[in-house]
C-alpha cells in the first residue's frame, strides 16, 4: 500500500507541477471552500477533467506554502487499493507522516462513489477528525441516494464540459478583434467536438467511443445491475438521435419492446451518470407537466455527435444553448402546435442557428413578452463567448 500512496502523492518526495490546462472557475470555487468545514464534492461525467482539477487544486495549495505532507490524495478507483477502506488509507497516511489524531490535513478522494458505504466513512471523518475533505465522483447518485447521512455536511461543485472560451484555450486559438471569421470557424469545431477535454485536444473518436462504453457499462449497467444491456445501448442511441425533440416514454418503450417503467428508470440512470438532461414542458398544472412528452439534451454534444453524426447542426446548437442556461432550470414551451425551445423564470429563448424565425414562433414570443424577456439566438459566437 505504501508504495502506491507515494506514487499517487509525488509531492511528498519532490517538487510538484500539475499537468493540464487550468480551468480556473473550478479551481477558484474549490479554493473558496477550503477554509470551510463542509465536505466539497466535485461531480461530473467521467473524464470531464475532475482528477486534473483536483491535482491542480493541490498544486495551488503547495504554491501557497502548505506543507506537502499535509496533503493526501487517493484515487479510490485504483485496483491495488480496493481492499482497503478509506479509514485504513488515512491511518497509513498518518503512520507515514507521523501525524497525530488531531493534526490537520487536506484529504482529496478521487471517485469516492466507487466505495460501498463511503458516506459512513466520510461522516465519521467529518465528525471526528481535523480534516478538510474534497471528493470527486462521476455519479450524481451519491448526492441523491446517500444524502441523508451527510445532510448539512456537504457542498457541491458540478464540472461541465468545456465552455466555448475554455475550448478556445484548449485549441490554443490566438484571435484578434478583427478575426470574426476565424472565431466562427472555431465555433463550428465546438459544435462538432463538444467539450470533453482530451477529445478536444486529440479529436480521437476511438477515445470518445471507449469513454461512452465505459460510462454505459460502469455507471449504468454494472452499477445498477442491469441484465438487458442491449436495451440500455439502444435507448442511449435513440436519445442521441432525438436531441431537442419532444419524446414520450410510451413511444420509446414501444420501439424498444420494454416497459414504460423500464424506460423511465434507464433515463434516470443516464441522468445520474451525466449522459443526458431531461427537460419538462412548461405547464400550469403539475399533472400536465408530468404527463407531457420530455425533451432530452446530451451532457456533451461531442458524445451526441458520435452516435447521431454532426450533420444536424441545429440540434447541436440547441443542445449547447441548453447547457449554457441549464442552471436556470429551463422548460420548453408548446401551445397550439407552436414550440419555443426554452422558458425560464425570466426569459424565453429560441435557438435558431442559421435559420429564419417563422411567423408562428414570432407570434408566440410576442405573447411571452408580456411576462418574460424574449431572446432569439441566431449566432452562437456572441452568446457563448462569456464563460
């Protein structure tokens, strides 16, 4: 065990320079929480950059003078450490650095949800030890299903695919104020590639395909003990091809030859694994909202394009608009056969990339103007340039 811990914590023996391009909005968010007792959870899709962000946060701590032996990082998904509990690992760390029970340290736990009953161990450490805990996980399940035991003890930071400004940094794009055509060309690349960091850097479709297979198997099929793997993969492909289109669970169930409850359950698993987001119809009654068709959006358009192809640029653009505003809890508007892409508490948004707004949608937006600020997004560059 000791050799593995030293390998995962190279700063114990030599100067440490974290790899990768910095995503400062997440590093700043972690830094703000380091002086607070609550456990900080970094959540997001597999390979979206969470481990790199954790290592960069450690780099910042060391650069500010924190002693290397006061920082302990463990990848809990590591096969060689599977037989050891979190408490076992912490005790070995204390032995290595001769730390007493009340000596403070920073504990970084990568892929914490890979451990059964991790929440009991975190609660014990939080309640009994002088430690700041920062965790990552690829499953939002840990917050929804394990939340009760950790109630009042957690903070959450959600890591998203690269924003367009981050995409430009990863592509090493050098742009002047007059380089509008060049900027728009990069945006077309963004529509095609999405925001998985390594895929943006390499454009290696085999890598992205392996990532999708890994998420479907580890975070959906294996985690939830599903025997019908074929239905899971077919539903995933169907949803990728129906991005932004109102979709009923009944229709999906008929296509796949499974029950409606099975479709709902699988879609829920996709949500928890950060593959898709489900959007409700804007409706006056809860019953109408619950029974209306849903719209699905991929967590990353590169993943969506891997399955559906990148010809439907309008769907990819609408998907990116959703990801940009998803914290506003958008719903879609559909009345009298007219649909508006998104309605939030303060505005109505129609994504029309390279298309003209038809009269019926223009009239619907006029109606919505009585209560909301209306926005038609025809050009992606300006809307997406701010982080």
